[in-house]
């Protein structure tokens, strides 16, 4: 039971003070905030049988982080609680809810929702948090949205404390941190804070297609591009000649101008030729995009991944974007080859915003915030220290998973990162299987270490639950339930 923080204000030695404290304590464990419950969600043909909530966690005095919490469809009182964070930095976790593994998926008309048979809330209570302030419906009173990795980790932790204060009935449940993309930074840095709080029953983390090391991500991407047939024999030979020495290649920060020139050609192919960086074998939504356009008097920048991944190769492009954003007040930064129009149409509908209890101070919903992204200070160039700290505790389960045709945060770089942690191997790399209907299929490959697994999802891109929902649900279930992959 939460401690009564008001007892010291009451007259000591009197029955009134005892009763008041007992009453306040009892009120603290009554459960979920009724005002935040979503009573009727537009777009559904039938309202769900599980409860869901939407509202705000107030953190750091002036920041208000929007959340959407969906209870488990099976025994919520005993199901684990899972936090989900999308990446960016600056992109909304409601994209994960509406297009990846939420209980209902947005349809192309931007009006209707369909139930997702492979929703992660089939077996878990899932908390989708829009973070940091400035992302989605989250906002700050001063409307200043410059932030950094460390501040985001602390504010996300404060949001979790608010969650367990508002939903005390879940305070003892098993708790997991999950996310994707720049969540590769968000999740381990948040875990480093949460693991110090014994009041939170942290059991582990899972990161999908995460950014774990800029250097390993960049170096591995050149190999990925070559062995997926993108750069050709001649350019590969040039890269080997000028970027490699004694079987060691440095494409990340090589001082040789010939290497730099060759790497820039790889960058042009990967990012500027019209390929879908989130899924090499998928079409680009809307066709091959231009770099920018004017829509309804607003400058729309269709980023090719340069700014979202922040490669050293493209710092000049990042600076150009920042210059544009300063010169033009209204800027929209869209991820490459992603169609966010249905989600934006739905979430900005006045009836939907009313159902979700969205503050009138919140901005219109966008999949990613240009202001947050372009003013974000990236402190951590890798998160090896955070992973080693988690693993050294010998009690947390860690899953690093990757769709194997993603080029934004490719599987090879994350595999190298996991290997660099030098953990004891428990199960050598092997295929993992799942059932698709009545037949067993290969889901990808997995290698298991002590409390750590690296897993690939065959044929999936950056957003694994979107591309491979059945395999993704099988993977998530085994991670949550501590079952063999």
C-alpha cells in the first residue's frame, strides 16, 4: 500500500488522523483512473472486451506525456506489463499501436479499425508512450522541445512512476521494456535507471531493429549493400582497396579521401536511389519520393534516413535540414517510404481525440516531429555499457531481434554488437520455427547466450510486427513466457 504523504499534516494522536491516512491509502490502491478510460473508440464495428485508457503522465513539472494503455485480453491481473517505445528520435509510439502490434490496426481509409489477431495484448498489458514531449499528442507548457538521450531516459522513468501510481494494481506484475529503431538507445538507457528502482518488477528488455552502435551500423551497412547486390563488383573493389587494411574495413570515419568518395557512392545508392530503406524488398509507399515539396503551404521534407539514422556520411545533409527548419516555420519530416496518412487522419479526427482525452494544448498528431528530431542531442554513440550493466545483474532477459531485410538498422550491425558483449554461448546459431496455420515455418535464426538472445526474422524489414505479424507474435510470446525460441 502506498505511504500516506499527508499524515504529517494531520494532528497526531487523534483518531481522525488515523482514519484520514487509512482513507487516503485506500484511495491510492483503488486502481486505474476512471477519467482516462476509453469508453467508446471510433472506427470499431464492436467495442473491445478489454479495458483501455488514454491520458497524460505529468513529468518534470511542465511536460505532459501522452499514453495509451491496453489491458491484456487474457487475465490482465496476472499478465505482464510491457512498455513500447517507437524511435526517431521524435516518432510516435502510436504508430506501433495502429500499424504494428496493437489490438486494432488502422485501415487505408483512415476511418476504420480492424482487430489484430496477433496483437501483443493477447498475452500482455501494453503501455504505448509518446515520448519525448513534442511527439504525437505529448507537449510541454513552454513549447520548448529540445532534449537529449539522458533527459529522455529520466522523463520516461518518471512517466513509468506515474503509470504505477495511477495503476497501482499492476505494481507487482512482471515488467518489460520494449521498443524499436532509436528505441535501441531509449530502452537500454531507460533500463539502466529502472533497474535501480526495486519498486518496479523489471524482468527484461527487447529491442527490435535497434540502433546500438553508430559505428557498427555504418560499417555493416556497406557489407549488407554489397551482399544484397546493390553496389556491384567495381565499387566493392574500390571500397576494399581504399577503406580496408589487413582484413579490417573502416567505412565509418576513414580519413582516406578515396574511401570517403566510395562510401558516398554507397550512400547515394542506399538512400537516394529510391529504395525502401526500411524493407529492401518492399515498394516505396507513394513511389520514389523527391527530397521535399510544398503541401498546403507547408514544407514537407521526405527524409531518406539520413537524419533519422544520423550517419556520419551525411552530416552535411543533417545541417541542411536544420537550416531549412529555422528558415521555414512549418516543417514536416516524414520517414522514407512510409504512408502515415491513414493514422494521421484517424488520430486528428475530433471524435477520436475526444475519446482519447487529448488535451487542447496538444499539437496535431504526426508520425514524427521535425522539431524534436532536428533539435535532439544524441549523447550515446553506443549502448554497450548499458547492456553489460543489465547482463551483469544476472537476472534480466534481453532479446535483440532484427528483420533481416532492413537497411536502416541492419541485422549484421546488431549481430556484431551482440557478439561484442562477449557473453557465454548457450545455444549456437540455429533456425527457429513457428506455426503458420497448420504448417511449421522457419521464422529466422537465433543464437542464445546467458540471459541474452540475438534473433532474426526472415523476410522482415524495420517494422517486424507489420511485415511478419505471426512470426513476431510467436517471438514475443516466447520472450515474455521464457519459452525456448
